[in-house]
């Protein structure tokens, strides 16, 4: 089986049809895995990245790379043995310091990103084309991270915010949940390190994520579900258009479930909408007034004609 075909089969098995069994074997490919949710840069910009591949950031990454990211599951470095900060240079964290993936290190604020919530439980999917045992370590860039600057180790905390050892491989992917830090807003990078115990290799990946901006996140009422809403329309609270200004008389306060979708400029329940509906249900006031005047004129003319006949 050609290498590209093996890659596409693996990605389809995890993303499109979970019921499909893996169609590859260890002897037919020398590739291993990458995160697909939250989507990593290498997957988003690969030939299997869908619409994301055509984004400005991905086009620039492929141009800087000099070749497409066909081997999206092979971003690995041998014999690191936990010495990530010593082996992977600053500014090259997303490529793992590998020239074949240098386009992933571009400092940009428009990489394809996944909306997430502060303090939320985040489900992660790490597609694997060859099973390996090992440990996943997840880091999140510090508060104040600037996506327009190259990613360095100083942008990441010393310790991972989550660590998962030996997760089960299910339908061609490792699937687990992590709890995100609650003190982030705006754009960040979720940096995943997969250190194998069955091979000498360590895998590196950057997944761009977007949190709601500060005040809007703090203003969310307890028990609300901003993450579910963001997953519906694919936008963060910061990216959504603001609600229309209040009209007179003011409409009563509504719950988050009644918030209009981003494509709606004005909710259907506004006073203006109700007024338009009422006006269309019967004749207007000017029409009634004109009709009454016509009746009076005709009545007067009839009475005058009768009086003239009697004479």
C-alpha cells in the first residue's frame, strides 16, 4: 500500500467512519500519528486537511516548507529520552526541529484553530497509523502568549497541565480527556509531546486553540454552556457579532438559549418585529380614516339629492 494511501486510510478511520477497522499494517508504512482534535497544524495543512488546507496560514506553511505535509504522522525525533528542552530548539517546537516540517514554525495569528473553554474538559483524539505504547504530555502556552512571535520553551510552563500514560487505541486513535487551565483567553497553542516507551521516538505537535476573551468569559453565568454553543457555530464568543441595541420599550431579559445566531442581525422577538407582524394582520389606520371619510361624503351627497327631488 503506498504511503499516502496509508495516511488517508488512517485519518478516515478516526475522523469519518469510526466503525471502519484499520486497513494498514506496521510493515507497510513507517509513520505513526498526530492529533486531529484539537486539530494539529500538520494535519490541518496536510493534503487530508480539508478546507483548512486552503487557509492563508497553511498555504504559507507549505510554501515555506517547500513541499506538502504528506507525512503528517511522522513528525518524530529519536533518542530524546525526556530531554525535550535540550533537544528541540526555541522557535522550532512545532516542527520538532526537523527541516521537513519547518513551515509549521511560522509565527502567525491565523492558524486554523479549535474553540475551547477555560477550565473545560477537552476530548482529545490522536490518530495513530502504527500503535505504540507511551505517555502523552500536554502543555498550554502561558497567559499573555503572543502568537505573532516564534514559540519558545519559555512560552510553556515547566510542567504539563495533563499527562496520560498508555491510553487504549480505539478505532485507529488514542482518545482521552484533559481539563484545560481556567486562566487563559484568546489564542494559545496546545503543545503535545508523545514519548514512546516501545520505540526510542518522541512526537511533537502544535494545536492552535481559541478561548473566549477575558470579560466575556468572566461574565458568563454559572451553569451556562458556552463551549456547546461554540461547537455549534464554530466561533468563539469573542468572534461573534454583538447583540443588537435595546429598543423602546425594552425587551425582557432572556436566557442564553434565546440568543440569536451570528447570522441574525436582529432577533425575531424584538418590538420592531412584533410591530411589523401586528400591522400586517389588519387594515392600517390611514386606510380606515380614508374609508370613513368616503362614507360621509356619499351619505351627504345622497341626502342633498333627495332634498332637491322633493322640491
